[in-house]
């Protein structure tokens, strides 16, 4: 929290509801807070008060905390807290993911305030991973690698995409806190859809199958994609696999301290374009990774971010051919002078 105060700058305080930001700043991760106001109020002097439902009285510890019961109005309590912390006028940061009903009620109390998203400050803090965070992300990546090998050791042929996705979910929950996001399993023609929802389509010989999933370990996410073949696949699919593999490698090799994110994107995109498939690479090359599976920095053609040590992100080029299939290969990478892969599963085409 002390570090957060140093970033507050021109802002007078912050209102933070349960989120990855609250966890990052305080270590608090309350469950099932949806309809009851759970709010940390902080001013620029470092004074803070937590307003929480009485349901959490036996599990939440904070120096200044007010627990409210269901027969009380938490916004009356908040009004008093804002006064006690001298937060009645000025500029205040609001948690980006705050529930709309909370924000509407809070805005009535902050009529003289300018409101700004909390991410203005926290994205600057969270974009750099320290050594402890890096260890947690390495563990999350290791779990993803292990789950990948467990999945491909199953007999995938004849299973539906949905069945494989459920197997992945079970393995992730068994070895970690669970899924960083809902797994993507896309077989055959479905692999041409980057964010395909696993369905009843059965995996069969001749398919390329995209497997995209991630583990969550002590709050931190991994995100891996591998594309595997079920038996021999046609030459077109083999061709695009090798192109994506080389594009991913070129983007990875380009990573170093001081390079712009858009140059990493170009390393992959230019290669795929020269190979004749540019119009089939339909998304950015990567995204930042941490407490959330999508955060800063974004590895896109328009990004002006300069990559620095401690920044962690994915590199995941793909080619998607409608009616035929697709390929994506994704690794998690951290900048330490140069790029270092956190996910290390085999990138050569695996034929099952």
C-alpha cells in the first residue's frame, strides 16, 4: 500500500471494490461479494477504512474496518467515512470493475468529485513483475506445461471438444487454484475460430486441434496454446503450422529490453504476410499477463509501449483458414534483458 501512495500523485484518494487490484494492493480476496458493498476507501495521506458486510467479520482483518449488517444502509456509512477521511471534493480513483449499481449510488455522494479509473495508477505498478511475482508466474506456467502433456497422453480421438475442455478444467483445478480462463478446444474447421467455444464436435483423424488454456497459481495466470495433429494432416495444415511456428520464434527472438511492443508484433506479422497468409492473422501478437490473463503490455501493431525488464506477456501468432482449420502457438515470456520463455512445452508439431 505504501508503494501505491507514491503513485497516487495528483489524486486525492481511491475507492476499491474486490478485484485483482484489491488483491494486489492488500492481499484481500473475499468471495461472493456481488450484491453487498465491500469497499476500501483510501486517501492520499495513507489513511484508509474498509467497509465490509458483517458476513466477513471473522475472516477479514484491517486496521480500520466497519462491518455493516443487512438492516443498515452502507452508503450512509460510506458518507461518514468520506467525511472522516476528508474526501468530499477533488479527484478520486474508482476501481474499473466496480459494479454499476455501486457506482451509481456512490456518484450521488461524490457530486463534487472528478472520477477516474483506478487502472490509471495500477497499470503502471502491475506492468512490472518483481522476483516474487515472477516465481509465481513460473509456477503457473509449469502447471500449464504439465497439464498439456497430460492432455495429449489421453486418447483424444473420438472425444468431443467439450469433453477435452472438461478434462483440462479438472487437471487445472487439481494442480492449481483453477483456470485462468475457460479453456479453448477447437478441432478441424472449428480451429479457424480463434475464440471457439468447445462444443459437441468429435475429434477425428486428420484434425488439427487447438488447445488454449491457463492455470492460476496464488492469483497469477499462465496462458499457453499448442496445436496438435490427430494422425497425419494434409499438406496445407502442415504448411501453416510451420509458418506460425517460425513467426512465433522470430517474435520471441526479437524481444529485448528497449524494443517497442509493436516491433515484436511486426516480427511475427511480417513473416506471416510474406508467406502469403497476412489476412488470416486476425489478432494482435500478444497481451500482458499477471493477476489477469489480459493486461498491459499489449503486443500489437499500434502499441507504443517500450518493453522493459519485468514485463510479462504472451506471444501467440496464428493463421486461421475458414472452412479448413487453424494454428496458434502461444508462450508466456518475461523480459530479462532479452526474452525468456516461462512456458516450455514442445513447439514442434506433435502427431497423436
